[in-house]
């Protein structure tokens, strides 16, 4: 949780790994790929780059940054012969995820228990991602249905060959409605969980002092 984390050290660490790790890798690899006009950029992002979630604000912010980078890079490379693919799986059963769950606060654990479905294996994600690459997709969704609904309902995804153009045009109003329903449901469920947990939120008063109050 944002207010439970002292300082900005955690944010800097997450950003260095999730965002700057992608930037540094692409800086090293892309010049040669463009010079040869061969290769593909395949970056693993996350469904957390399409909608934020309580308890993982630093993670989601870094994944939104990766999405913005790739949206721009895809256009910059459009005539180079080097296509860009962004894989956006949901929760994957990895050592990193398991360790993060152990270190999470009680509030975050309750949120994850409510919202995190059965985790996928890395092998499942890899197979699904490669099928998307073979189809020439820019945004490659998640093997799980919930993650795909979240990504598919985002207008940013539908503008990047997630669906055929004619289908995007016909379903655009439905995407807007679906995204609104998902967002409202997430907000309502999060509010209920945080209220039950009696989370202490820091409220900054007008004079700059910090007061604590129970979240509603």
C-alpha cells in the first residue's frame, strides 16, 4: 500500500527493474536489429499496465510506463522491419510472485486473496504469447479469461490490432461499457475489503500535520 511504504526506496527499485530494465535492454539490442532490419521486440508487460489495483501501486505504475514506452516505440519502428509485441499476462506462478506474497502486509494479502485468480504457469504464458506473435498482434493478452476481458475492454488495446478493425468499430461502445463495469466492480470490492480491514489511512491536514483515520 502506498501509505504503508516509508520513503520512495521501494518505488525506485520497482521502477529500475520493471521499467528501466526494459529501456536498458532495448537500448542495447535495438540498434543492431534495426540495422539488419530483422528481429522482433517481445516485451512481457502485465494486465496491471491497463488498470491499477490497490496494494500494488508501484508495480502498476511501472507497468503503465512500459506500456507507454512500447506504444511509442511501436510507432517509431513502424518502417524498420522490426515489429513490437507486448505480452500482458495476469498473475504467473513464479518465485518473485511467491516471495512478494510472503512479504506483503496483511491488508495487501487480503486484497490479493480477493482479486487474484489461480495463477498461470510460465509455460502457459509463453505458449500463448508466441501464438500472438505468430498472428502479428501488438497487444497479446492473457491466457486467463478475466485478464483478457480487462485488456480487451481497454480502448488503448483495441487500437493496436487486438481485434480486426471492423470488429473494433462495431464493439467500441461495448468495450467502453465493459471497462466501466470492471472498474466500478473493482472499486466497490476494494472499498469493502479495506473497510473490513479497518485500514488506517494517513490524512494530511491543511496545516501539514498528519492525522490517522479509519478508511471508510
